[in-house]
């Protein structure tokens, strides 16, 4: 199976967020970028499928600026992806999800792709739209919020679950297909040192950014705000559990107004 | 001139999803003045859901009565919705940011050539377009984004907008056939639904109140304390990763970075210390209550109200008090 996995560099989840000088975005200065959490699961899922289907290949693709995009592609190689393609992003604010989808679709269209895997959303903009955009542009179906993705060899179909508001749904789909992944079979693996060292010497294919990809439609970030620091919980003082319960119910009713 | 707004509804068993009603209310606000709101539904037997649209002030409902959509991915519905938006001359599309709505949005935006934003918690329109606010970085920041261009589509975060009041209007259904949709989009099929353990309670993502349990419960049989408190409040049950990894509760109930992000009106964390993994999944809840034996647990830093104490004493007392006050 020819598997394409889309990956994105995002700030590490413990990173202290700062607002840029113009107030419209995250200040990327001194931020450590890592492979997005759900993309890590997508890479894991791609590698699990590759290992279970002899002759498969995994091609990692990313869109973004230097140096972080090249770094996450090298991380994907170190984890076990066979090839990597980097679509270089222009300087300036991050393009919106539709423009990102267009930039990724261009090289993916030209490479074999039985399965295109993305994390269901990235932990920075949390848009979760790229899988659907890719599906439309590549002319193949897409399904998001997928867990437990398997390939059934006799029928040649993908089988998976989808985590929805109503519970877990069982699905099957033909290939080619785009999948927005929520969870792989396993926790994502970590790369071993020799593989990390080797990944530094692997050639990464570079694709220049095509400006028409972001010409329209688009959205523009106007403001990026951090919430006032949480001051910590108002702790309820009590002598007996019954008193604690009564006081909590009273504040939820009268102060917070969220009691049903 | 105020534009025409299309609101895409999501229904199951003849009922319009609560989040779709919030979308209908917001669409009506955006079209206030001389604009018009048109409802859209695709699937078999959408008549009852269309009637519900009319009960909340959206009388003109475009319906594609076609059972193929019921088990197909949102991608197919997106094509039909884009065709409907064109047919009624809509400028903006509003939908519920459920799992279905978000899968639909990216397709619709690409196909219909519109700017798009998901997870929206505030939206305002003017002659030039829409401005949205949405939490990012797991609720640790908020961005304001301007959707530029002639058309825009937004998916609203469930519970972020009020449920509209009933304003019944006459229902005018416009039944149309499905547009020409590539057969490949009907390739993926939903074959079954396994409902999440608890059964009768509200779904985790859709609930106004969520009660979650963590490692502090010590053993799987103690999780019934969470079930009982949730039942008394009419709340959904969630769990921390420690609980789902240990197999006490199914993975579908996990709240957090690798599970589900929730933003209810009230989130009660019981025996959960507050690892960042968990916090990113619930920190955008409106009011957070933490009950934990360790007064220095990080969960108390993000909570609005805290009780430091033995959950095995506090939780049963709280369940009893809730039942007493609610008369159940």
C-alpha cells in the first residue's frame, strides 16, 4: 500500500504562549516546535499498516516554513517513514487551512496515494479541516475522527471506527481514501538514536510554494489573545462532607448559575 | 442588504441535533433585517427535522430526501449543501461544529470556494463578511479571524451559542433531488453504531454538564460514584486517560489531548490531578469544579471552585444534595 502521511510542526504543548508584536498571532520566538500530537498518531498508524502489509511505503509530506518543517519531516523519517516531501511556506502569517490543503494536495496528487493519513486536527489552530480539503482536491472520499484503522486484505477495504457524539461508529471504505485520524492502535513509538542520526542525512524533496494556492479563499488573523491568568479555584471550606456539598450546590446555583 | 444564510441541519431519528438549533438561532441573528435563513437537510425521512426548523423560525427548508446520505460520509452531504447554497443564493453557511459538521466544513469550503472557520464561539457579520472568535491551543488562547471574500462558512462550537427560543413559522419544504455527486463519495459506509457504555445519558460532546473521574477513584468498581453523580445532574460521564488506559471505561469516554475535547457549561473533575494532557481537553469549559484529595494538585489552578478532600465522602454527599435540591 502506498501511504502518504501529512505532518505539521506545532509548538510543544507545555510551551508558554506569547503574543506577537502586532497582536495577531503567536510569537514563534523561542518556541520549540514538535510533530503535532494527532499527526504523531497518524505516523504511527501509517507505520503499523506498512508493517502489516509487505511492500508498503510511507511518504511524509509537510507544508511550512524553515527550519521547523524540515525538522518534523526528519523526525518522521527517524520514526520509519521512507520518504519526505517539504512544501516550503512563504514568510509571514500561516496560511489558512484551505490554502494549506491546496499546498499539500499539489505534490500528493503526483505521488502514488492509496491512503492519505492526517491527524484529525493540529494542536495549534485546531481547525481540523485539511483532511476534507485534501479529499475534495484529490477527488477521493475522506472520513475524520477515525480510530482503530485496519486494512482488510481479502476485501481490499479499509475498516475502522469513528468516534462521534453518539458513540463509536463502525465504517468501511475503499481505497484511495483520506483519513483524519484520532487514534492509532498503539501509542506513538519514539525514534531510536541511530535512526535519528541517519535521518539527518536523508534527502528531503523540496517543492516550491505556488502563490495561487492561497489567492482565494482565505481568512486573515486579526487578533491573538491570551486569557487573563486563572487565579486558581475558590476553595470551599467545610467541616463535614454534607456541608461541602451544600455549599458547592449553592455557589453553582446562585453565583455560577450552571446548576440544572 | 443583509444576505441569505444557509443553515445545514444534522438529524437522527427525526430529531434535529441540539447543536443544529444553536446554528439556526445564530443564522437568524446573522440574517436579521432583510436577510433570509434557509434550512438544509439531506437523508431519508427528514420531514420531522424540517418541522423542527420551522418551530425555531426557519420556515424555508431545502430537503434532499435520499437514504444514500444516511450511511455516507459528510463529504457527500457537503456536495449537496454546496449545491443548495448556490441554488438559494446564500452568502454564508452556518452549521453545528459536531464531528459531522467539521468533516462537512472543509469539503464545503473547498467546493463552494468559501472562507471557513471551525470551532467558532462568537460570530458577527457585516457588509464585507464575517468576523469570528475561536479558541486555539487547547483553549489556552483565542484568535479573532476575518473571513474575507464573497462567501464564508462557519462551524459553531456546540454549547457556545444559546439555544434559540421557539418562534414557530409556517413550514415550506423545497424537496429537490441530489445533485450530481461523484460515486466515490458514497464509497465509505457506516455499517453499525456501538453506543458508548452509559446508554441513556447525553453524549459526551453534546452534554451541558460533564462529570469526569480519574485515577483517584482507585478501582473500576468505584467509578459508579461518577455514574451516580452524573445521573443526578443529567450529565455525561467522562474519564481521564489513566482510567481509559486501565480499561475501567471505554476509550470513547476519554477527555483530553488524545481523546475528546469538551466545552460544557459545567465540568466536574473528580480524582483527576490535572495533567496538561487532560487540561487541554476541558479547559475551555465555562465553569470547572475540582474535587481532589491533594490540595496542591494542578487541577485546582484551572478550576473555578475546588473541594480538597476525600472523594469517597464528598461525592456521595454531593449526589445526595443534588438529588434533594432537584427533587429526585
